[in-house]
């Protein structure tokens, strides 16, 4: 029909993060890089892996940081599977 994905888009949703009970409008603050590195370290012998913009050394507090860190965590998660 020439409209591509335009017919798949619904009504926009406005999110008020300050009203979310578990978030309340918080965000990460760019503290020293050593803390971001610590936040990104695996726990439980590597069974629990953290990722997000808050663990990014270069792109903290930004969406690209979350994307890069998600990729990093995914690679960490599958690394043990590749060595078997």
C-alpha cells in the first residue's frame, strides 16, 4: 500500500517516570569510572551479569551506553557455551 510500517504504529504513549513506583524519575549519575566498572562485573561466579548505561565507561547515562553494555553482557553470557 506504499505506507510501509506507518499502519503498524499506534497511538503515542506519554510516560511519566516520576510516577513509576519502582523508578520515581531516577537516573544514573556519571560518577568515577571505577564505580561503573564495578557495577558491570558479573556476580555469582558469572551466573548474574549486569548491563545498562550505568555500567558503560564511555557512554554512561546515554542510550548508546545501554546498547553497547547489553551487547557486552550477551557476549559474556555465551562465552562459557562457546568454550565447551
